[in-house]
C-alpha cells in the first residue's frame, strides 16, 4: 500500500493574504464577512478542518488564502469576532512580509448589526452601528442592547 | 453644547445638582426668564400627553416659546425624510429640540446631527430621562435617597421607566425589591448590571408580605398585549393591584408612585390615602423639565 502523500494541501500564493488558525469550520463565515462570494473574482484557496500544529479546536483549524488582496483593518476586526486566535499573513512575492494576530477592538463601528429591530441603527438613517466591547458582550451605544450570543451571524 | 439623552450619562453628583435645581424652581414659582427670547421645538413622533404638555409648560414658565410637531403624518418624516435630516433642518429654526421618537437610540442620533441641544423625551422602549428624574425628585421630596427600600411592581421586563429608575437608583445606597409576574421580570442583563454597580436587588413573587419593609412602591402598567388571553391578563392584573387592603401595615411615610397612565394597577380608593403621590409625581414633571431645560441652555 502506498504511503499517504505528504505536503501542502493548498499551494502557496504569490501576493495576497493568508488567514491562518481560523476556528475549525468558520472559513465560510470568514469569506462571507469579507464579501467574497461566487460572484467575485478573487483567487481563493480554502482548507477546512485541517490538522493544526498548535492545537486549536481539538487540533483542527481552517485556512483561507486570498490572492492579490491585503486585508483592511476593518476586515481584520470582523475576523477577530469570528475567530479571535486567527493570524493574518501578508504575502508579497511568496514571502511573508507581515504576520499579525487579530484583536477585537474596544469599539466596533459599522461591523455588527444591532439585534434590536427597534434600534435606530436599523432604520434608514445615515449612521453606522456602534458597539463597545464589554465583558458582558457587545453593547449598542444607541439602544443599549447587549449582544451576548451568536455574534457571528450579526456581522455586516 | 450639552444634550440630555440617557440617565446613564448622569453621575450621582449631576443628578443631585439637577434635582436641587428643580427644588429651587419649585420653591420660587414665579416665572423665570432663562429662556426669554428662545424657541424650543417639541418634536413628538409618538403620542404623548403628559410629557409633551409638561415640556410645553416648562418652556413657557422659563419665558420661552415652543414650536410643536406632534405626529408623523404631519411631518416630513411621512415623506421619507430621515430623522438626521429633520433634526439638521429644525436645528436651524430653534434654540433646542425636545424629541420623542418610536426608535430606540433616536435621541442619541439626533444629538449627533443637531446644532442645538437635544433633550430626549422618550425613545421607544429605550430611555426617558425626564421621567426618571421626576421619579427621583418625587421620592426625594419625601425622604433621602439613601438607605431606603424600593419596590418595583408590575411589568419590569418591558417597562422602560422601571429600568431607568432602577439604574439611576443604583447611584445611591438603596435596596431594590422587584415584584413581577413570571416572564415579566427585570431583564437578567439589567439585574447583572445593577449588581455590578453595587446595588442590592431582591426578587419577590408577592408584594403582601413585603409591604411593611417598603419605603416606596413604584407601580408600573401591565399591558394587555403581553398576555395570550384576557383571562390570564385579568388574573395577573388582579394579583398586582395596589389596594387599601394590600397596603395595610405599611411603614409610616411610605409612598406609592406610578408613571401614569394607570390601567387598573392602583385602586382609585388609594388616591385619597396620604401615601398616594402619583399625581404629585406627574405635577413634578414641570419643575424637573424646567431644570433640564436650564441645564442645556
């Protein structure tokens, strides 16, 4: 019987971003919040539930590689809400020029939709949602709603 | 420029100072001229009687004048204008805006777009700081806001007045007792916040045994639409109704408050008892709102 082939499951990219250590199973959510759909033209590689050398969730993680795109801070903030242990690697000419963790900022502007249907941020007004990140959850600075669960599905 | 949006923006010293100002206004009832030559827009995009009239009275007693919009139908909002635009435009006509709006957070938004002070006169199920301040003022007329036991009774889940009052009282050394029907208890997140702020909150199922302990009973309206049918509403309503019989054995000096309008939560026979202060409470809306207006001008 042949040995199981070794090596990379997905090939390196020349220029772009590698989002590593995404919580296992969350890659598709990461793509959604980055606005990457079947209609967009980014070159993508996605690995889900691959073995993580650093442990992670039961030793599994997801990886997303996006060619020719370097993530903006706002995009990184969104990823932090989904997977606070993710790392962002900026690749230029096959070399990692920057590697950083993600961090949930103390204030989220226009990143999460308020769960309160009666909140003014859900009306047709020229404002962005605004949350402060507290121990209890995300606190809406307009209506005082605190989002404690399922934050992922409210990311804009 | 100062706005009054939420009681949460007030520290204890600011509350005390505003209540003291209301007390000074009350003690000298002659017309003041703080707002002489000033115009205040009363933008009421939701029905209101007491709040709108008492703000109008407060402006007038301070020597100012009002322009009122009191329905969405008669305003540019019905043509699809955003509140942000409405507020920007109205700011150019007047010296301050008093806003009531059905959306929570509307007053916060208005303060971001207005070029004049904004006072929140109630935003949906959210904040209603003038009600909270007049509640505190009415309690303080009868007793210090320290070391007292306050019973919050009725719909504590959806009742914004109870939420804001509980939060404001957590600035003081008081014990809060909550008495609410199942499913209408104070939201857990608020109870947790009150605990974090060092406030003692005790939950009870029945008010009868609690009466001798209480210095203040704050009754709120239980709304019919919170119940699946008329029978369960009636049953719950009856067991949370304040009557002279329920009040037997109350402490000397105990007072009963209600933000009004009431819908049967307080037996009309209580009106004649010395502890009934809810009409006094409504009257206090004027000096308290005068103090708030002076605060932003």
